[in-house]
């Protein structure tokens, strides 16, 4: 595992631990708990992909996912996920 992947792996493991601790506390609202569980699942899958060397590859097409997006959102799974991110970007009205 290269240094970049190792840093990401460590960061994801830390995030996984934080989510597990939050879930163990038992005081998460009923609205937040499913979101935390889904994020935990995504992190587990991403950690597994890093371990097996399949991180950054679209689960549908096999294409490489854009590294700049993976840097921001390492749990991306498909090119479709990447294209949906465009909805969340907003253009500034100021130049």
C-alpha cells in the first residue's frame, strides 16, 4: 500500500471508530442512526477495496474513478455517483 492509500486507510479507520462510538453511546436520534449505519457500511466497503487493491475502480464499468473526487469522497462507488455530485455544486454569482 502506498503512502497516499495508507493515509486514506488510516483516516477511514478513524472515522469508522468515531461512528462506532457514536452508535454505541445510544443517544443518536432515530433520524441520524440509519445515516450513520449507511456511512459505516460504505467505509467498511472502502477499507476492503483498499486492502484488495480495487479502490478507485467503478463497480459497474471498471473505469477508474476521478482521483480528485476520491480524495474528497473516498466512498464513491460508481461513475454514476460521480456524475450525481454535479447537482450539489453551485456556481458563484460573483466573479
